[in-house]
C-alpha cells in the first residue's frame, strides 16, 4: 500500500493562493496542479522532488528573462511537470510534442465558443 502525505503547499511560497488554497485563473492550471498532486500521491515522485523541480524551473525562467510577476507561475508548473514526467519514464519528449500538436490541431478545428476536444484534431 502506498503511503500518501498531504503536499506541503508552504514549500512552494510563490504558489498563487488564498486562505482556502491554490488559486487558478484558467481550468488548465487546476488540471496541471491536480495532475502533479496525483502523481505524487501515486508515488511517481516525492513532494520534495516536485518542489526542487519547480524551484529549478522558476530559477531557469528568471535567468532567461521572466520578470516573475506571478502570471507565468503555472507555465513553470507545467514545464516542471513535463520535465519530471520524462525523467521518471512516464512519457517521452516525442510523446509530449505529439500530444501538444494534437491539441493545437483540435483547437484550430473547433468552432469559436465550443469546447475543444482532442477528437477534433482528427477533423482538422
């Protein structure tokens, strides 16, 4: 049985949050957050590994010129998630690229105002 411990959100001081927990401006941000938490729950990485990867991603972005205004936090979250997923053998860079391309095609094939569904990539 896998032992699960609640993620220490205080270990991520830049995390957009209020007294009730994390804040998300877009649905994908909540999904990326939930995916990282779930992968940690399942034992694919520890929360300490996650925090170290997140901090490394933010430092790299800042070194590349990110002004660190808080609006790119979940972009760093997603990049850290992709990096850890590849490092842990959960996916490959090629699979990530193929999935991103499929979502881009789905977005282009979806009429304005309708939900974007991955199946739409086949129509586009």
